[in-house]
C-alpha cells in the first residue's frame, strides 16, 4: 500500500485466469464502462486505475491485466508482486476454465501475498443456455478455499462493479 497525492491509499490488484474468460472486458467495464466483442488477447493494457470512495477514504485501485501471457502459462512472479487483491476468473460456459482454477489458486498462493484477497468470478452469466458449470459449483469451491464468489457478465454489466468492490472493501478492511 503506497500513498498518492490525491488519494489516501493506492493499491495493486491483479486479474488472473485462463485465456478468453473475459478478464480484459471485466477490467474495461469496471474502469471505463466499455465492452468489446472481439477483444484481441495480445493487446492488453498493462493496468487501469479507478478511484473509489470507501467510507471517508479515497482509494486508488491499480488493476493489472495480462497481455495474453496466460495462454502460454507464462505469468511471472513479478505480475503478482505487491498485489493485495486478485480477481480469479473462469468462464461458466467452458468447464476446462473451471478445472484449471486449481492451478491458478496454487500459483496465487505461491507468488501472492499471504493475506491476498481473492474473489472467484464466474463470468459470462448472460450465456445461461451454454452453461457448463453450475453456480453452486463455483460457490462450493470458493467456500472450500475461503474465497469470495460472484457470477458476472461483462457484456450485460451484471455484478462487475460488485465483484471489484467486494475485493476493494476487503482489502480496505485488512489494511486499515
Ligand atoms: P481475456 O482473454 O480473459 O482477457 O478475455 P477477453 O476479455 O478478451 O474476452 C474474451 C472473449 O469473451 C471476447 O470475445 C469477449 O467479447 C467475450 N466476453 C467477455 N466477457 C463476456 C461476457 O460477460 N459475456 C459474453 N457473452 N462474452 C464475453
Ligand atoms: Mg485479456
């Protein structure tokens, strides 16, 4: 947690999960209220900022996105360094992205801070007719691992704000 001129706290959070689960669109929705139908995996911003008021404090969240390295399992430890929060994302229409969560959780625990706040996010809830992972499965995994859980749609802007704010509020609780 660092200090900044205009805000009370500045902290880093990361987006993680398999390729094409919707990480970049969740971030563009949260930071700029934008969605892109055919976002290119390799054209990622390094990070985006958003200021949020929590109680009396102004918090500046610096949220890091991958530039597609997750396709090659090439996320390095520096990506996680200093992060206080993580949004771990899978796609409810692709079972494989849910099965791979084990690997991502292990990686987060290995490289992340010991009190890293993790929110598990099942994205693309608008595609209910193509669903391969029940909401209950996500909830159960989150409970077992001690994570928060939420299903979102970056497309329809459902629960996106809530998922990020849940993470930010929890970080604030821990660090104040
Ligand atoms: P990333 O590789 O995890 O960063 O995934 P992207 O954000 O690039 O999204 C991959 C694809 O899924 C793109 O074609 C997006 O338009 C699409 N997508 C992302 N979020 C949603 C969503 O909530 N619903 C639907 N239907 N499509 C989504
Ligand atoms: Mg991306």
